[in-house]
C-alpha cells in the first residue's frame, strides 16, 4: 500500500509514547439509568481533558460513532434519510438539545456540536431505548446534550485557522459563536467561514481496442470554495408548560473553478497537442427559517407544532475555450436550479398508562424546483447572446412541484424495565406536477409500517430488531435535463425522465450491542437485509437519432450486509488514555441490468468500507494526538450506463492530528490530511455503434487524479 511506511512511522511514534507514562486521572464514571436505556456522562467525567466544545466531549466517549451515524442499514439512491430528504418525518437528526429536536434540516442538532462550549454542558446522555417523550423516533441511539440551568450565563467560543495546500496556497478561516441564557431566554448565534480550496491534478490515457494509445489528457482543476455560514437558535420558556423556538441559517457556497487541459493525440502518424481552458462560475445560496411551539398539559400530554421554510439557488455557467491565437470559445453551458420547501407539522402525544403512550399527527410539505438549461456550441447556424454567442443546441425549462401529506401514529409500549416495543404506521399521499418542456401530473399513495423492538439482555448487552417499509424520496433533478454528474467530457448534459417512480423497500435490521465494564468500550454488530422494488438506476431513453440514458426504474433488487463497530479504551493495559476505534462494513447487492440483462451489483455499492484509528490523551501534559484511516474494499464499484461502464478505486483517506493546550488556555491543533496524496482512479470503457450490449468497444480511458496533501493549524478558545 502507498502509505505503509507512514503506518510504520506512526506506530513507532505511538510506541515511544506508550513506553513512558502520563498523568491521567479518570473523572466521575458514567452512570446507567434504572431501565438500562440511557448512559449518562456528567460534566465531571470530562474534567481530565482539555475541552472547548461539545464535539470535543463526544470524541472522548467510547462507542459514540454508533449514536452519531446510526445503524449499518445502507440507503439507496434517493434515500429518504438525511437533510436532502423532502419533508421532515419522524426520524432524522441523531442529536437533541435539552431533549428537543432543533426545527431545521440543515440547521439541526448535529451541526451545533462544535458551536456549543463545553462549559455550558451539565451532562451528555446516550439514549439506547425508545420513549414517547423523544422528539425523534426510530433512531438506533440518540445523543442528548443537557445544558446548564442558570438565571444568566453566556460564553463566546472562537477559532482561527489556516490551511496550507500542496500548491503553496494558504487559506484562512474562522468561527465565532455566542451562547447563553438570560432568564427564560436561551440563545446560540454563530458564524463561520471554512477554506475548501482544491487544486486537483489528473492524467488520463486512452487506449484503442487494439491496445495502442489513442490520446493522453493532463488536467488541472482549481476550485476556490470558501463556504460562509450564519446561524441562530433562540428559545423562550413562557412557563413550565409552554416553550417556543426560532431557528435561522444562511449558507453561501460559491465555488468558481478554472480548468486547464492539455490533449495529446497519438491516433495519427503525426503526434499533435492542443490546450483547452474552462472558466466555470458557480453561485450557490441557501437559507432556512424554522420554528416550533410545544405545550404540556396537566396530564403530561403534549401538543407540538412546527414549521420550516427554506430555499436553495444554484446558478452555474461553464465556458470552454481553445487556447489558440483567437482563444475561441466552443462550449457555453448555463444551468439554474431553485429549490423551495415549506413544511408544516403538528402532533399530539398522550400517556395511555405508565407503560404506554401514543402519538399521532400530520405533516404537509410542498417542494418546488424551477430548473433551466441552455447549451451553446461552436457550429454552423445563427448565434445567440443568451447562449454565450454560440449556436443554440439544447434548451430546457421545467418546474416540478410536489405537495405531500403524511399522517402518522406511533405507539410505544415499555413491556418491562428491560423490554420495549414501538410500532409506527405512516400513510402518505402526494401529487407531483411537472410543467415546462413536459407537462405531467401524477398521484401517489403509500402505507409505511415500522416495528422497533429492544431488549436489554443485561445492563451491558442490548438487542435491537426493526422491520420497516421505506419509500425513498425522488430527486427532482431526475425529472429534468441537467449537467452530467460524472465529469464525462464527451457528454455535456444528460436527459431527464418524467416517468420515474419512488424506490420502495422492506428493511430488516438486527443489532447487538455490548458495553464493556467501567466504560472501557463498546462493540456493536449489525446485520440487515433490504428487499427493493422499483430500484432507481440508468435506463434507455434513446431517440431515433441519439443514444442516451436517464435515471429510471429497473425493477426489483436486494441489498444485504453487516457491520462491526468497536471502540475500546485500553484501561486493562493501564492505558485508559488510549482509545482505539474501528469499523468494518460488508455489503452485497444484486439487480438486473437493463442493458445487458444480467444480474449484477447495484451501482457504486462496492464490497464495503472500513475505518480505524486511535486517540491518545496525555492528560498531565495537556497533549492529545491520533490518526484515523478510512477506505473502501476493492470490487463492485462499476457504474453501468447505456454506452459505457466506469470502474472506480481510490486510496485510503488519512488524517493525523496533534492538540496542545498552551498559553491562555488556548487549544492549538495541527492536522495533516492525506500526506500520501490519496489518488482517485477510474477506468471508463466506451462503446460505439450501439449500447454496451449491441455496440462495439471504441476506447478505454484510464485516469487518476489527486488533490495533494493538506496541513492545517487551528487555534481555539473561549471567554
């Protein structure tokens, strides 16, 4: 492996520190609730560490990755999980603040972890069970951040940082957050800007069917991305029974690009070269506003109402020039996408008995996409200023709107102090209407049941089993013509498909989690099976004059696999300050290819993934360091399209860090990311004169690229 020498060096460094001893005093041990469903970490547990944020606190908890990333159940294309899903739903965010879910999709609990100062936290709870009092349903585990109660408190956290890239660029960044409480008002306001500069270099060799070189391509792509984010979260406790929150977030993600390309042609007797330059402007803005109100009745029953409004705009112009005497432009491609979403949700929770509760409610979500595309090429015909002064070749305008209603009911039954059963039924109705180049209106309805069973075999050993019917949300980009998603320079756009339907699945999950004594670690195992219906993949939408594909439904499929996630503190070896983490995911999948009519793995599922690393906290010296590796198993990374296949492989991702608490109580963090440069490679096989089933091999493109290493320094503090 390309980083084997790096591993040996790191092993030697670790060994040298392990031989010596460091002062390390464990704080108060975590406690487990009477029903074994919640593990509580008081603030005193973290006293031996140098901590500035909640994220720092979570990094010290063994097994926290299980709670942060959920189960090993893998989602498919257009999966309804994550912030990209339309609507809000019962699940989603794994992080609660004071037992409540933040009303937002981008501005949610997980995004607050680095913004909340550690000195504002009373305790952290890892919730392993189910309860009608939780705002999030169906999560494998939840993280609840309980903040200090005080008449008045405030804290400011800040960070300044700088990235040094392999091309010599130095890019600064900063974060600033203000959090606190004033009587019944609590607030968290933050702003940040992070450098995401990338200078990616790549080289490609194209071979003809006879094995001779067709051409070579050298590429250099510079992306100047510096996201800017501002967020605010405000809550007010009107009384012991009434509380309200308002949340706002704004993101600017402009990412202009410059691309240089040198093409050397070997196909003719005389070798020739030409150069191309691309100027790509990319403007992206997002804002979100949400709020909620909750009332608790004398009986303990709760009524909650929330709303979310958001909008995202993406405006992109790509212009390609031949680097010759005239700097001739030969491609103009403009795309515009505007997403808008309005969500309203209300629910009522009732205590049926000491061991049972019931929640029911309704959600309405309206999502709209306005999309346009204009492609101009250097060819014969009249020119147009709207097409960059080139000949109009492709023009598309579309509006897609979905109005969806979702009624839900959840019954939670604490069968005993060791066993719980949560049953959910969701009925969904939606109407999707498309106008513009294509006019179409379709209605859909689905019933989605779910059963979640949990059994605490012992206080340390828990069994979790779920059965769920899932309906993946459609990507509106699949309805309309848009830019090619896979950087294929021979294809400027790809077609839309107004006939696409939702992917459905039955999902079966089984988890077994064991927590070692004295909070020394956690091992979590998961196996799952998914029975897929109307699987989304590439299908044939060719015209009499053009072979082309689009995302569509290819029939049934299946996906199954398992994972082992472990985190262990080496206290049994007198090294409680050393935390080792590892995870292995194994995946198998199968579907029928619509072009070759063969059974093959589902696109880009791969054989699985892995990660491993360690963290060493030298409490007496206020020093922490560690390394994390992650990667994928080779195989089954092939993407099948109508006239080509693409096989992907990449090196491991590596990140090493060193943290030192120095002058003024500041934390100095040094990071090295991908010192081995992490190559990404692809073999693209093209066919001509037909599809991959009927055509003939025309060329094989072997390409690799890397963005180089990155070194960063971050200085953090609070006051």
